[in-house]
């Protein structure tokens, strides 16, 4: 009887062990304490990473991991590709490490070279457009993203500040301020005060809830008392409607609207348009923004409608909202990995969420037209070099009152260049002068590639 019980424990142990191996082996082998994976974070056995045009962004030679030959291409693609130490947790080298290194139950990590083609990875990004966007940033810090709003492919994704993955900095106590945020892909993982780009969300709430909104007029004399305290405007706009209010970015119109719509309807619109949501971008969640007026007084509610108070938005989330406005209300589901090895990944993407409804088609169309009017009446078509662009800029006072977040968000209306974009720059001066040229450079580079290579 005693031996029988012992035998039972032995078999139970064997079953437990086998089950654990089959479930967890793939992740155990990736652990940093696995001595077989020293040096390049285990990437010395990883496959190549290509951009959408076949440009090699990362490859292994003689057991070492190297990145693209061009310095600025390396810096501009760092946050999507990753580095040897896997410092950027959202980069594809971190997220798809086991696929890239080719762990298999039969071969372990020692898969013969002949089978290794399966571990190459092709990204959706256009590295030339990333480089152009990085150069346009000219050392400014922030995030740039351009996606195809029909398919969800991310064509350009740049986060700055960056560093060279071939020569990563030694970050220590003395220089950590200089490298603050350098491991973050700000496109996915940072949120900023939105300022005037939030007026798009207030507009959506107004279009949905105020039947005569098109014929309403507002009076702007440069400031107004709303909710018991002052709200100021950059200019004295006089008698103005919501269309010119958005094009001229009049604070009084949208502060008044937010106050009038109230906490519930404003929160409903912000939630619906994804401000408080996290989106899945190829297995990586975006950071949530913030719209919370639960404890706001009436004047703070008014300020929240013009993207101040405690409002925060994430660049990728704003780009997804742009895709919905461009697409008649149906949003794109962005993704970075076009293909891995045999093509299993192609079947996963675009996901079924691509084309999911975010807002009503008639409201999307109105917002689309209003954003087009922003460009024709205010920014001017000339800045976009022949593309039919719909856009909104934002200049947000950051909480400390000392610096501005500069934004430009929008999309191209043209059938053959369906591009949605979001640019957020830290310590900018004005949305149009700081973020505008960066957005133009990134979007034009993507459009050129799209027209040339499809
Ligand atoms: Zn005004």
C-alpha cells in the first residue's frame, strides 16, 4: 500500500512537471537568468527585421546583433524595433522575442540555420518616412505617428528623444535626467495635455446633443465668465458659430459648450471617442488618456472642454480617432507587424476590430467637413503640397504653466493616400508652427511611398 501511494505521487509529479514544461517552456527559456542567452539579450540567434520595403533594420552576424547602417534610421526606428538589452518593452524585439529567436520544443534554441528563415519579421513601417519625421523633429521631443486608416498599418512611428541601438548610452544617476523617457515609445506609452485638439471631442458631443448647433452663435470678446470664473481666448472673435469657432480655435465657444452639455454628456463623448480607453496595437496596450470631471467645478468643466483642466490624450489614441472621422465613423486597428516567417501573423492582422464603429457616420462626416474647413479657411492647403488634408492643431498649457504641448492631428481625404496622423511635441510654442511642419513632413513622406510602392 505504501509503495502504491509513493508511485501515485511520483506519477502525479511527472504529470505536473510535463504540464508545466509544455505551458511555460517558451517563456522560461527567454528569462534573463538563462545563461545560454547572454550578451545580446538572446537576440544573437534572432532573425532579421525588415521594414515594409525590405530595408533591413536589425540582423545578426557572427553572433552579434546589428541595426541599420544609417545613423538616423537607427534612431528613428529604435522604439519600434528595440535594442539588444530589451529596454523598450513595447518594441517588437521584446514583444516577439521568442518568435524571433525561434524557440521550439524539438530544437530548443538550437534550431538549424536552414529552418531559420521562419523567424524573420517584416514590419509595416516605412523607415525612410520615420527618418524624415525624425529629422523634422530636429531634436524636439515627442511622438509622431502616421497610419493607413483603411488597413491599420502603421507607416511612421517615431518617438524622441532616442539613442543609437548600436551604441546604447550607459544611463546612471548623473545623466538620468538627460535620458528621461528615452525607453518609452511615446506613441503608445505617453499621454499629453491635448489643448485645442480636444475641441473635436466637445464638437462631437455638441453635434450629438444640441439639435440646432449649426445655427447657434456665440459671443467672444477675448474672455468670458463661464461657470463662475473667467475663461480666456487667444483673440477677440466677436459673433462666431461652431464651424468658425473650430477653425479659429475659439476657447469661448467650446468652454461654453462643455459647460452647457454638462459632466455626463461630455464624459460620454470622451469615453466613446476612446480618451479613457487603452487600445491594443499588435499585443501592446496603449496608455489611457484622462477625461474626468467628476470633481470639477463648473469653471473647470468649461476648461475641460478646451483640453485643459486634467485632460490627457495619447498620440495613438488620437490617431485612431482620426481614422474613425476619416472612415465615416469606423476606426482602424493599428498594427506594426506585417508578416512573420510562414505567414501566421498575416492571418491575425488586420484584426476583426479594424473597421469597428466608433461614432455615427453622419457625425463623422460633419467632423470631417469641419476639419477640412480648418485647413481651407485657416492653415491653408499650400502647406500640405497637394494633399487634401483635414486637421486640427492644439497648443496646451502644461500643468506647471511653463511649457506647452504642441499638437497636430488629422488625415488625408484622398482615396489613394488614406493616411491618419497625430503629432505631439513637448515644450513646443504653437501647434501650427511646432507640430505642423513635422506632421507635413511625415505625412508627405508616407504619401510618396504609398504612391510609389503601394
Ligand atoms: Zn474666441
